[in-house]
């Protein structure tokens, strides 16, 4: 195969792009040597430069695996200082009385449609839940879906979406009933039979946690597949719940108080920074 | 401000990352000159190298705007040859009899949960619908959502999700009834009042097109906001429909034939490559 030898500058741009666009994907230096017409030693130097720059920027690292099956892999993360700054920005956006809805609900739909916010949330989830600890990401329609894909893009894990109604286009379904932790209503959740292999380790993602019934439901549904929930992330939890049906979760924000009569609300960081020290891979 | 002057190699890695992670975002060379402690002329050379490399790779271009309000911006796209190869791969995955569901439906849920496939679809949508021609991306829950966010990430436009049921957490809603084009059922679609500004130009995205009733419904719903649909993308259309309530769309795949009794199916490329010549920005 005839290959045009590429200059270091061009190579650095291409390798940076390839690594960023395919996180948690193993690339072989031997194959790169063919593609770029460069010595493996030069490519190793390129990778070292990229690794150092990524680490300085607080966006994760590039891991090198030795041996015949070896190669390099981009492992995205988020530095604690960046995560703190991001949560601060988010709190300012969220703590806005115009978001208060009748019945004590909070309007968050706009944030869940914003690609910039979602990219940061994805990176933050990657800092908390190392990709090698799970095989799949699970969410329930509808508002958890953008969060699940934000994580999926960064962690290179597929998303499975539990549906609240049975859909013919999902094929055979496993369906369970579960109890909402906050209002004790019975609800239904279904998951396509083909989507979860036995023994799969699953990261649960949802937008809002009140009584924890939804996370408990997701966990129960996974049992039907003999799959294992290994962690849970929610964008926001409501403080001071009488019942909490699911305990092992990380929340980005906590709704401390909301009064729709007097139009006041109080939002703080969730348990994310308490959990950070134990969990972070950055 | 004290700035450490950075080497070209470090700068190329950082600028490549910044541009890739924030497509359709204007960056000022003057600000970069401060951040990186480099002359604007050096940064211009860096940008020229990145632009050339991106163009060679078929992943779009970097546009430079002159003047005081000027700067540089990454405009993602996909080269036609890459789009053709991607559709070919997708056809091979889709044309699998095990995907045939009772009632003549096709199982596509796994593909819509795969981050690699979604990233390519996003880039392909970017090649067809230039970001400056629309302000928002609209979809209907549930299976259109991954596609809408795939486009959102690449095109830097927010996503609005129409709901099939009324949700208290969406705030005030605008709701319409619409007629499914294939089975003439009456269905309901709601959109949060706050999500669509008057006059907004909207790209419609959905997973599957039969009679076109859903796209027609989305378009009718937007009229209530005095917003304007400017284009539509669907992952797959069903061939030979008696009624087609919405005509101006681009489809990636076309389901030509599906027989659930004999377990045969035939899928081909949609109208995407017919439309490519008129639409492509690559």
C-alpha cells in the first residue's frame, strides 16, 4: 500500500480528532503506523503529547496498553475544578423562580435540550462511573433519554430505554409494575427482550429522583434479565423525602425547597462532590 | 495576565479539541492569542492546518470570518463517499430477517441506542441541513429522540421534544390532535409553550415515516407557535404508501418490502443521495 508520509502537525490534528471522536476505543499503533506512514516511535511521541495536553486541560487521559493486543485509548473525564464550576453555572440557571410550576414541580426541559449542557453532564458522568465497570446505560422515557445519550457518547456504551407503554416496534417485551415512591401510584415499565444480555452490568440514569420508585423499578426490571445495576445517576433529587426506595445513587443537584405559593425555591449541589472522592477516575 | 507561551504542537492539539467539541461556535483569534500567548499570525497558520486536515478527512471545514466580530468556526459535515459507505454498512445491519416483527414492523431499537451509529447519523444530517438555515431541532418521543440529539451535538442547535401525553413537568402546553397517515387513528401531540420562540425555523426529525402523519402533526403543532418547519429527516421510510401527508423530507433508508409470513425483507437507501446534490454543504 502506498502511503504518503504525514507531517507531525497533520498527524497530531488527526490523532487528536480520532481519539476524541471514539472514546474508550482501542487503537493499534501498528495500524496507525501503516495509515500515517510513520514509525511507531514517532506515533508514541505524538500520543504522549496528546495525553499531556488532555490531562492539563482536565478532560481525561490517553491510556497505553503494551503488547501484541495493545494500543492506545482515550478515557474522557472531567477535572474536579471544572465539575464544580459547571455545577455552579447550572445552579444559577436552575434557581430561577420562573421555573416553578403549579404543584411544586420545576421546569428543566430547556436544560435537557441544550447540547452544551449535555456534553458537560456526559463528561461529568464519565468522571464518576468508569466505563470498564458497566456494559450498558439504562434510562426510562422521556426526560432521562438526553442524559443517557450524553453519557453514552463519552463512555462508548449503548443505551437501552425502558418504555412506559408497550410498543409493537420493540419486539418481545419484559414488563413490570412498580410503585412510585412519592405518590404510591402503580406504574408500568417495559424493556425490549433483545436489548439486555444476561449478566450485563448496567448504569441507571434518570432526570429526577423523588421517592426512588423509578430507580427501584429499573433495578427490578433488570432482575428479569439477570442483569445487574452497578450505579445510578440523577440530574436532580428532591430533598427530605419520607420514603427512599433506592439509596445508591449520585445526584448532580438537590431541590432543597420549592414553594409555588410564594414563588421561592432553593437548589444546591447534590451528593456529587461527597461521592467524588470515592468514585472519581480523573 | 501571565501566560505561558505554548508550543505549536500543544496548540494544535488544544485548538483541534476546542473546535471539535464546540461545532458552530465562533472563537475569536484575539482571545486565543491571549489564552495561548501566541501571535494571531501563528494561530491563523494553526487554523489553516486544522482546516486542511479536516477537509482531507471529509469531516467538514473551519470557516474564518474577518473583522472585529470575526473569528473561526468548525462546520462539521460528511463527505459523500463516507456517507455512502456508512449507508452501505447500515443496510447490511438492517437487512436481517431476525429484525422482522409481527404485523410487518422492523426492529431498529438497537441501532438507535448505539453511540457510534448515532455519531455518523448526526454528521450526515449536518451535511444535508446547514446549521444557519434553522434555529431548533424538533422530534416526537420516543425513538426520534436519539436521532435529534445526534444532530444537535453536531449542529449546535437545541432539541424540543413533542410529548404524546401531557406532562405536568413541561409547564403550559400547546396540544394538537393529528391523524396518523397509515391507519387514520387520531393521536395527540403536545409541546411545552416555552420551548419554541415565535418565528423559529425548525428541523423536524423522526425515526420512521409511513403515511407522514407524524411529520404533518409536528408541522401543524409548530404553526401554533408561528414557527416554521424548514426541513425534515427520517431514518427510514416505508415504500409505496397510498397516502403521504408530508412530502418534503430526506430519508436515509427505505423499507422496500417486508413479509412477516415468509420472513423476507428488502431495504435500500432512501432518497438521501438524490437530495444530496441539492442540499450538501460539504
